[in-house]
C-alpha cells in the first residue's frame, strides 16, 4: 500500500509507483485507491479554438494533435490517472450529422486519439481509457443492431490500440447505455458506464438506482454519471445508484465526472436546457475551492474514480487531487506551481493579498458575479421532448430554414409559458 | 489596402498579406489598421498548471516551453497580431522576491520567451513585442538609477533577439512608467506604454490624462492601459488619456488590454483589491458576447491596438477579432471552429439549442451565476497604501510569521470598517 | 357598501348580497363561493408600532383599539370576508412567557378582540372568526388536559361573544392541532384547522396528507395551512392535504393563508429559520402581481378560503380579490382606489410611467433588490430541535444570561456547519 | 405621553418637555435639537387602500379621515416631531388632471388635512407643517403668475388654520421651488424648501449647491431634499447643498426626507425611472437597520430635520428616532413595543431566534431577496424629457388612445437602446 507517504512542503514522493505501474483500473479500485479522472476536452478545446460548438466533434486529434496532446499533459500534471481518448462524438453517424462534412473518418479520428492519449499516459502514472458515447442513431430511433454496430466500430480501434479499459459515457437513456456496455464487454477489457443523468433519472424517467442495476447486469464493473449537472448533484445521483446496486445485492465500483458549472436551477436534462448553454456559462464556473468540497463529498459517498467533464480546466483537477492528497499519499506534479489553500500568496506584492494565503479565507469567500443586472438562477427551457419525438430526429442534411423556423416558434412558446 | 475582402461562409482570405508582412506596429497603426493583441499569459498558464499564483513569474518559458508555445499558437489562431514575450515579472529583483528561489536568471527566462514568441509569430501574421513591467525595486523606493538598470537588462535581451517593438506595461505609478519608456527608447524600437490604471488615475492620484501626456513626452508612440479593470472601464480610461493627449496638442496611438473579468465594484487599485482575487474570480469572467461589445466600444473610441490581459482565453480574443472582421476584412484562423454569433449551433443535437443559433439570442442573454447565496458585487479591500508605505516594501526573504500576523490584523481592521 | 359590479363574461352567479347576508362560512363554501380571508395582524401592527416582536402578543386590542380597528377596516375594504379576531398568542401561558408581564388577562384581550372584529365585520360582507393557536404549554410538554384547558378558556370567550366560526391555526404539530379542534368542536360552531407547515409536513415529520386526514377526523370542516411559507409553497402543501383527504374517502373545504414573503430557501420550519427573520425580511415581500399568481393558483387547486398571514398588507388582499373578481362577480370596495393591472397609471404625470399602465408590463417585471452586495437566497438555520428538546421548553422567567450564552454558542455551531 | 428616558452616557441636554412645548421649528433647530420628520403618506396610504396610484391625490383627508388620522398617530408614536398636512398634489390643477373628477375642491382637502394634522400633533410633541409641492401647471409651461396663484390658494388655507410652519417640497425644478418659497414667505411663517433631486441636480441640470443658494436667497430658512432617492444618496445631495450655502457665505438649516427604497441604480430623475416604479418596489424596501445607518449619517453631515418620504412606514421613523435617542435624550413612545437592536427577541419561542437579540447580528445581516431569478440592479428608463418637452404637458382630459400608443412606442424605443 502507498499510504505511508510524506510530503515535505510541496515535494512529495510516492514510494511504490514502480510497483503499481502495471496495475489496471480494477486493481487500483479493488485496492481502495482513489483514481483521479481527467477533465472534459470538448469545452476546454472549444475555448482554445479547436472544437466547434454545435457539432462538438473531435477531429482536432487529426488536425491539431499538439493542442490535444498539450491538454492531456496538463491534466496528467494536474494529477489525472486516466487519459480518456478524445473520441467524444467520434462515430461516423455523428461526424456527418446536420450538414457537417469532415474530411476524416471516425476510425482516423479514433486512432489518432488513442495515440495521443497513450503517448501522454506513458509520461506519468496514468491509464488510457477508450470512450464511446450516445449516438444520433439512437435518438433517431435506429435499431439495436444499427446502434450496436456503431459502438463496435469504435471499440475495434480501441482494442487494436490496446487501451487499458473502456468507458461508455454520456448516455441520456439507459437502454442505449446497456447496448454500449454489451458491445464493449466483447472487447475483453474492463468496462465503465457513465450516464449524463441527475437524481431524476434518465430521459424516460428510469431512476438512477434502476439505471445502475441495469448497467451492472449488462456487465459494467464501474458505474456512475458524468456531465449535465454540477458536482454535488452528480455525487447525489451516484449515491442513489450505489444504494440501488447495494439494495439489489450487486457489486460495483463508482465514478463521477461532473460539470465545472453550478447548476442548481436545472431540471432533468441538465445544463443543455439552461438559457446560457453553451456560450454564456462563465458565471457558473466553479472555483478551485468548490472543487475541494466536491472531492471530499465524492470520497465520503464512496466514489473512488473522481474526475471531471465540461468546464473543467487543469486547475480544477489539481484541486481534486490536492484535496485527496492525504488519502492518496501523493501530491500532483502540477502542485509545484500551487500553494495548497493559496499559501503561495505569501509571495504576493501587495500585503492585503498576502493576508489571503490561508484556508479560512478561501473556504469562506462568497464570490460576486460582478453582474448586478443578471439574476442568480435561470429558468431552464423545458420542451419535454426526447427520443421518440419528431424534433429529436437527427439527419445528415443541414438544418433547413423551415426547421429553424419551427424551433424558433417552439422557443417562443416555451418562453411564454415559463 | 486590404479592405476589399470577402468571406464566404467561414473561409476568408486576406488578399495582401504578403504586402503587409514586413510592416511593423507603427506602419500598421499609421495605416489605420486594427491590431489585435493577445491575451494574458499569467492567469491562463496558472490555470493550466505552469505559473504559481503569488510570485506570478514566467519561468515556464524555460521549464515548460511547449505549454507557452501552445498558448501563443492559440492566440495567433484566435486572430492576435502581436505575440508578447512571456516576460512578465522576469526581472531579477522579482525572481528573488519573498523567498522565491528560482534556478533560472532573468536573462535565461527572457531569452527563452523571445525564442518562443518569435517561433510562433513566424507561423502567422504577427509581430513580437518584448515586455517589461513594474518592479519590486520601485515599490521599495530604490533609486531611479537602480530601477532603470533593471529595465535596461531586460531590454538588452529583446534587442539582441531583435523583437519588433517594446511594451512597458502594468505600471501603477506613472513615474516608474516614464523611467521604463526612457530606457526602452534607447533600444531604437517603437515603444508602447500601458498602465494598469482606471479612470481614477495612478496610485498617487495622477489622472489618466496627465499620465498620458507624460508618457508621450517620455517618448512612447503608443499609450494605453492594461489589466486591473474590466474592458469598458479600461476603454473609458484610454478615452481620458486620448483627450489629454489631444488637449496637449500631442499625438499618439492607443492601446487597451483589459481584464476578462467584470469589475464594476473596484476602486482605484482594480481587481487586486477584490476579495475574490486571485482564486475566486470565476463568476466575473466575460462571455464572448461581452467581448463583442468591448471590441466595438474600443474601436469607436479610436483605439486601434485592442487585446486582452488576465482572464482572457483564446476564444475571447477570437470574439474581438470576429467583431472587428468587417473593419479588418479578415476572419481569424480559429473561426473555422466557430460560427459567428453561435450560428454553428444549427448543428446541435437538441432542437432548443438549435433555436439559439442567432445573434438576437446571445446579445440579450443575461447569464445567471448559479450561485444564489453569493452577492453580485463585492466590497473591495481598501488599505490605502502604495509606494512609500512600509507595508509595500518588498524583500528577498520569505514573508515572516511576524509579517503575516501584521497583515492579518490589517485585514481584520479593513473589514470591520468596510 | 358593496359594489354591485357584474362581470358579464364570466356569468356572475353570486346571490344577491341581501340573500347572502345570513350565510355562514359553510353555506358560502358549500355554494362554491370564494371566501377572501384577511391578512396577518401581528407583523402589520408591529410595523405600525403596536406589537412587540419577540413575544408577539395582541394586547393592542385593549391598549390601542383604534389601531386594530383601522387594520380590520382596511382588510374589509380590500375585500376580506373574514375578520379574524386579533387573538394570536392570547393565551395566559403565552402572555406570561419569558419575563413578559402584561397588565391584561387573556380573557380581557380576547373579549376586546371579538368586539373589534364584530364591529368592523358589521360594516361589510364579512364573518367573524375566533382564533386559537399553538401554545407554549405544548412545546413544554404539558399534558393533553392542561393544553386543552387553555384552548377551552379562549373558546369560551368566542362563544360568549357569538363569533361566526372558529379557527385553530398556526400549529407546527398535528397532535396539538387535533387537541385544539377537539376542544373547539364543543362550541357548536364550524371549525377550521390550519397548520403552519409546508410540503415536508409537521415538526415530527407527519406528512401534509396525514395531518389533513387526522384534522378532518378530529372534526374540522375546513383545513389548510397558514404562515411559515410563501404562497406557492403553501398552496402546494394544501394540495397534498386535499389529495390525502380524497384518498381517504373523506370530505373537507380548504383554506390557505400564506406569508407575503418569498421563501424558496426555507426548510421544514419555514421563515422562522431564515437569518432575516423577523427584522430583515423586506426584500422578500411579494408584490401585488405575485398575489395575482397566488390567487389564481390557489383557486385552480380547489381552495376556496383564500387569505393571508404575516407580511400581508391590505393591498395584497385586494390583489387576491381583484384576481378572483371574475369568479366572485364582485370587486372589493378598495378597488375604487386602484386601477386593475395598474391602469390608473394613465393619470401619472410622467409619460414613461403612463406607459406602464397595462397588464403585460407588470406581469413580466422582474423586480431588482437594489442590494447588489446581498445574496438572493439565504441558508436557513437548522438546529433540528422541536417539541421534546430541552431548548424548546418555555418558561415564565426572563431568558437568563446563561441561557443566552447557550443559544449564542448553538448559533455559532450551526453557522460553522452550514 | 412622552418617555422621560435619560441617557446618562451621552449627557442628555434636552430642555424639559414643558419648556419646549411652545417652541417652533426654528427655535428647535437653532437650539441644536434633532427634529424627527414623519414618513410619506402617499405610498403608505396607497398600500392601505386610500390613495390611487397614478393621480396620487389626497382626497382621503375628506373621504376617510380615520385612516389619515391613524397614520399621523403612528408616526407621532414612532417619534415624529412634525405632522405634515396630507396635502400632496392637493392643488386644483392636479385634482383635475388627466380625467380625474373628484367631488372635493383643493380647499376642502387642504382644510381637512390641517384639522387632522393639528388634532394628532396636539396629542404629543409635534408641530404642524403645511405643505405644497410641484404643479402640473409648471410642467405645462404656465406663467409664473398662474403657478404662484396655485401656491397662494393652498397657503391661505394653512394660514387660516394656523399651522406652525410651511414646507415647499418635491420640486424637480429649482425655478418652481423658488416661486413656491416666494409665495409661502408672504404667510409670515417659517419656510422650508425641499427638492426631489439627487447629487446630479435638478431636471435642468442645476447643481444641488446652486439650488440651495437660490432657495436660501428666495427666503427659505430650512432647505434640503425629499423623495426620489435612497437615504444615503439624499444625504449626499444635502451635503452638497450645505457646502454650496456655506461657500456662498449664507446660513440655513438642513432637512432630509428620503425614500425607504434602495436606489443605487437610479439616474437623475430617481425612482420614477426605475422599471419597478410604483408597483414592484418591494424588494428595495429598507430594513430598520438600514435606517439606523441613515440617521447616523444624516446627523454626522449636520442635518437636523431628519424624516422620511415614500416607502417609510412608522417603524422606519421609529428606527431613526432610536438611533438618535442618545443625542435627543428621549426614546419615541412606540419603542415600548420595540427592543432596541432586537433585544425583545429574548422572549421569542425559538431558541435560534432568541440568539438574534443583539446588535452585532442585525448590523451585519445581508438580507436575501428570495428572488433568485431577479437581478439586483435595474436599468432605469431614461427618456430624457422634462419641462418644456411636449410629452410632459399635462391636461384635464383623460389620456387618449393615441397618446397611449405614443408612450408605448417611446417605451419600446427606450428599452431597445438600453
């Protein structure tokens, strides 16, 4: 075990890294280790200029590998033990959706993503996880066979590239998540399943507890939630999953990779429904101190794979790793550039900032928005449509003028009834 | 001239880039061009894990050049025409301040910074600017000779590396800014001078108008402000500078590189005094739409060198470049991954998000903080001390326990009188 | 004097005023009439200078009858059909609680209250309701016999003064409410029972549905909630009560008399726990437009006795009466001084205020607090103590220094764990 | 009945009540006494159902004298030393404005108002002040002779009724205020002049300092401001007036009677321009603790006639009187029902409320709005029109449909440019 660890100021040394190097995800979790996940690539790279909001596809793995590699490195440095391949929405049906015409196939993008994740993982203490997520095909009511074929195609790249484990993540409907798990299980690697749901359950009203049981029965060894809700809400949802699994007499490991946005005003579909999504979420971004609370709460609940999703920047992951440093016996490499609880502010020029170099200060700060004419909560849009509704059908052709007119009318109607 | 430009969807081609490639900063400004600056490196790299908040020094140019290079590239891609060397606080007196013991000299850091900026600038339409900023020596009441020697040492690296122009930025006292300009002028390059002041003027109460006149008289060809205040406040301060210069019958070009944080509640020292500085500023971060308004306002006021400082991410600079695309006749490279005013949301999965793919929506959104228990404005700390006060003296030794006790008492006193 | 206004659109079905004059509360409710309650006297008279916050006792009926009479008249004029005797906390055990030494007995106060309510009720279309509420004796774990004796003493005054019906209101524990109903039933008048609970149920966790069933079984003909929560929350609680009664195959009429304060941040004990209670609730006061929404929602849910409690001013009751004017076929007398939906602003001096003389304007206004340094929600104090806990024991003697020290320590502890 | 409370600490220097009974307003102010004003009747009686928002006229003095008398009594009890006649807008031109057809003449209303004020004043330590205010005739560009005739008519009633002094209040244009003072001076009583302006000055841009000098020169012995802005803003404006008067080598006494609404977001026309005016101002209402700060600040600045205007309820005036009790050597009668700084909460049922019975608690509470979807500040409407602009012309006829259409268009235009 590695818990006999010292850190003298900010230098810290894991004593048995060598011994653990060959451990996979299950070995780590079985041993009770805390595994730190990385943060979301889609939003982080959108801000850096490499992902297009709307399609949200990861062709940057091919077009701008240096940008993707750099973000991997930053999360590794922040303490992440998992490098997820940047393969979100990298299925061919998504790459061709609504008029997007990319030069690269899903296979090319997935392969490049694996190479980048593996390259960086080898530079530190991290595993590589190949990821699949929900498909436009499912939303468009394609058959189980068709949808599973999409997952299989992606998985084959991951197996070929020999990733360490697989994650089926960002599923709004438990049925599709089960299909994904069933496919991924055929790869012979450990499988994690993570839905983008909150305490209200999936889009068809299946509770977190029931989702959890079904995912475990489908073969997932690690289950949890990611995206769509803020950390405390996600932890709450995973807690409900855990209770469900235990009540059913089953066993699993638990993961959580929430948003780095405060979303107390969300309904079941999460931040997608907020009027600020995706271009005005800034005031909701969590501070590093919010992350300390999140990490502590997730740990308390019994979750051991703790990471992030949209909105997470490297410093957010570092805060998670710093909060759990006592349990993990290790500080992240990036902490060489960070004084715990702001202690490096002792070196600041201004004396009143030096006075802030302490935990009590930052634990109690209530940050102002600087926006006195904005509210503190929003009314989420709530069209109440999901898989099975005509408006949710996805297609290859660009959104037509007629379709745009229709959604604008819907928006107006939704607003007036809010 | 380049204003006969077309952009067909998102492809756009500057027709005379070749002809302009040799233009320096003054040629561009004299021709009436809009020059887009880059964003701040200190905060952006702090979030990425390469800068330590407190000392804020740029040793990452030596230790993690790939991270610095990547950020340069992102700003270039976002449309920046200026790559500022990452040399903030890279003077030897600062590198040794308050117990910081770095392995690298100022010269090493400055040289590495020049190499990185030049490398990336050569990949696009950008100039390299070597930057110096205020020194702990000045705050500690060292002599003019001593302070000027510090600037000279940094400048010699810039001249040796043959940067395109020089910027003296982030000065709270006009006297020190004048000294910096006087030194930089000896290098034979164009000189810009930018203070971190707002409409209330410098820390000794010198008005923006008077600061401006003194900087022009000291030899600066471009003057303005950076950091410390939000965009609209900074534009207001530069407007006052411009009025002062014109009233004095002088001439100058104008620059502005504000924070990407809303700071309506700041007093004269700017965001440093906010209780949220530097670790809880998230709710104040500007959206890209705020940046459109900023860019338009700066342009209207007559400012032509328009960039950013702390808090700016590449997408903020891209928004500035997109707003001024009609005037500049060019879209930034990074706009290939961004639909103007959210237009690429037409490709989003959910119909209610597709309904947001239009300017009217984003121009009018009033983003909620998601923090109903936090206020919208803060009370800045106002110790009322600046150069000349004992508490502002900087020193090599780490802050002592006695000193910490003193500042904590001061903090308590300041709060109770707020 | 009653306006004989007819609403042709909604086919006014109100009996002629003369015919209804003799109707009691049950006749009215049985006929499907909407009965408008009055607002709370305790807070309204505290602001006017006649009630002391802390003891909250109604000795003003004896000491300042003109002030009590005037408030009755204002509510009558606003449209109220019920004049509740101002007898809140007018039991001898409460009048002597914690060092309060009043010159008047409960009987004196109760008698004076009856006289005032009857006098004003006779000036319009209103019934008189004698009210009892929870006792310190119950909180102090006195026996059923002792507690019932207190209610009996108050009731005897009401019977002697021949009020129209009786209300047992403001009960936090259903057990005590049942006792009260059992006593009041012996008076031979119709009995209403109203608890100060929200959707979470009573202080011992009994659900609204179960509370409702128990109150109906105890003999109450009208049941509902009052005080402690904002209108929408109270309506929600009554809805749950109604569902419980119907599920049990029972029958009842329903009443609601909520706060005029927004309390979205309250937990089960309601506004008492808010840090703003009772002297800083101003920013939470509902507008008249909020009252329109409340009245409409209460009506929709099937509640027909609709009034108010703490925070209600006469104009709030008038707004309830105006919203339901179509259903009631009558406008309140006080509407002679109010243009529906602001229509009298047509007579305002300033043209931009005249432009606000319409429903669309006021229905959509989102009123600012003018307090940018205050939050929008608070963290309620949650000591988690109720009847049975030593801290809840009430006594005659003034709170001792030792007791004050204890509660201050408890407060500090509660805050640090919030 | 007046409490003969003595504050030993602050060396009470108030003359015996008996000796002071015959003192007029000037004797009191000359002796350095603090004179407490009353609060505004218009808004308080609108909430109680006796004033119509829009015309805002005081016919209730005739139609509902008991309601007016009661409010006088409450302010007297709260500590007010001045009973202002409820004669706001009681000039014949206003009573007939925009289609209002009242049965009562200005003279009838003014006479009834004097009788009520005198009756209540005689019950305590208060003077009666007859008040006139700005006229629609002035806004409609009537001549000086015509406007002065209106003031004269009102004044004649005050002289006949032998009030103690006269107040010309609520003037937006200093010119009209001067005319009023000139007329009132002919009555031989002391004259106070109060404008409804803030630090930006009157509607034609005349500064507070200049307004003050002109009013003193016109003959006013007491000058100040009332209405339109929150207490701190009003105090600031009076401070500027005082500086102007002193700079001019003149002498005057100072008064302030502000709103009880927070208005940090107002421009020069004050709360009239706020989108919340007049029916959604609730979240802005000051607490009693805000009033303590106001009273202290007004006193510090040298103002000695300290009262209130719109939004003030009796408990607000009581708070002013309680804050200045040490200086005045007397507590208001109404304080028998109020524990200073919440001390009577010691008698509250719940222990956590008993813990709030102290100054530290209430001085530091930051009250939440309970409205998380509302902003904290608004954008005032700013049509930029005043006397001289066609839209400001007042007339007898009701606002026509054509005129309403026009103002709605103006409103739309104003909003889109905000």
